[in-house]
């Protein structure tokens, strides 16, 4: 079971800044993919993928996604919220 305890508070980052980061990352993706070699992929891919590797990957991904500097969510009441006053994103205009 993966369990984490939140100790940090998300930094208040506006959605315009988040959208700009997403657009920048999307624009840079094709260039990054073209720079990754077969040797890089081989080095990054474990010979065997078992429960320990999957758990390590999940924990690393969770740490990144919940890091306040990423701006992925707002930590509130021990949970990750979409924004300070909205627990989930339900479509429509972004805040």
C-alpha cells in the first residue's frame, strides 16, 4: 500500500501560469523525444518489472505530482484539490 503524509503547502500559482507551463512542455516534447536515443531507453528500462519497481515508480511519480513547485494541485485538508476552493475540475472555464 502506498501511503504518503503531506507536510508542505502548495504555492499559490495561477492557472494562467500553469497553462503556460503546459503549453511550453507540449511544444518541447517532440524535440525531447527526438533527442532520446535507443541507448537512453535501454538504460532507463529495467530488465524485469516487478512489484518493487512498480511501487518505486509510483512513489516517485506521486512525489513529483504532489510537489508544490509543480503546481499540479493545491493541498487542502490533507488532499489534493484542483484549486483552493474547488476539490475537482468539472469542465468548463478553467479558474
